[in-house]
C-alpha cells in the first residue's frame, strides 16, 4: 500500500464504516482526475463521504443541493449589475470549488444537470461568451437517488459518461449499523479528521499516477473487454474509446494506491465494474442486471499471464 495514501484510507474508513472498497474507489477516482457518481437510497452516507474527502485532502468544499427548480446560474454563477461601477460583474457559483458535492443531482431538470457538463469535461465554464477557469484540482462527487423514486429525472448518457466511476454504498453490516445507532456516526467523527495531504502534494500525486506503466498486453486485455461489451446482445451499445481511457486511468491510480509503478490485470478487474456499469445500457429484452452481465463478461475474457 502506498505510504502516503494509507493514512488517508484509514481516516476515511473511520467515518464511512464498513465500506473499504467504496472508499478506495473514491480516492482512486480523485487521483485519476475523474469524477464520482454515487447512487443509493437517502441516508446511506453519500454526503458524509464527500465531506470527509474534502477535509482529509484539504480541498475547498461546496455543496449544491439539486432541486426541481434549480437554475444553471445557481450552479455556475451569473453576471450581476453593479450600480456603483455601472457595469455587469460575474459572480462565481458554487461550482468554483476544488471539491463540489452535487447532491441528489437527478432531482434537477436536464437543463440544470447540463450546467455541469462543460465544467466536468473542460474544467471551465462559459457565461455569456466569457470563459472562466475552474480551480485545480476540480473533483465532482454527485449523488443520485434510485431512478424509480418520485421526483427524479434520469441522467442523460452524455452526463453519465463524464463520471469516471459509479458506486453504491449499500446498507451497513448489522454490527456497524449498531455502532451508528449508538450515535457514533460519521458526522460526529468529522471534526476529528485531519488534513493529511496539501494541495501541492495532491497535484504531485496525480502526476505520479499518470506515469504508471501499462504494458501492451494489458492494453490488449482492456480492448478485448471493450470489444466484448460491443458484441453483447444484452447491451444497447458497447463501451466507447473514452471509456477505455477511463479504465486505463483508473487502473493506474489503483496500482499507485497499492504501491506499484506498473499495472497488473487485477488492477483492471478491480476498477472495471465501477468504470463501466453506468456507461452500459441494457436492451429491453435483457433479463439480467448490468452488474451480472459485466461480471460474466469478465470471466469469459482470458486474463493475460
């Protein structure tokens, strides 16, 4: 395990109890310069994870509560007339932060959801012809409630594709839930968290992740996985080249967290589900779940020695 990342994981796991895999995936997502989508029922700790990551990494934090009446200007900002200067001035929205928690993103209309598209992909926003750069690093953690719940709008595919990972937290184990019921929740432990990695160190770690080695036979392995999704009759369409790049970036970050400067097949397997499940849409005639099909697909592809 990477000596600089191990204390981070230990602190986060004290707040988000019993979810070491999800916590590790969230850290990997940040190191890979991606964005994270968390889908689950209300009250599962989605917001707590975002707040804890901001504190441990020492990042500026803003939370945007998405509602049915939120406007794009409420997210990116707007030009407001200054009477003293007799001119319009741009007032930054909450998206101008290093870690943005887009809470319940699928309760907003598609127009409001799309306000994040340029920000997430280009690390900038454009308002009335003027472009404004966002801070670096820029990390979005979006939470969404299950789409069958009342008052939700499904995220369009173009929006989903901007997220490196999609994860679920799920119910805690009974013993850990008992700890939460005693009042020892993640929120009560939040003040105890320390900032372990400063901004310059985090940016340096992200650069180190990009230097991780991926051999040609592992690139071929990723291509075979992608081709298998394209051949599958259960998916409306297969993974795109952008998805392939996402898988490689995530595998590099996973290897880095594990303390290696090269990628193994296991690294690809560890991140493949989180990097692909939100990018694959089932056909209506499919009787299996996306997760089941992805797992079966991975078993069918020969793992390089």
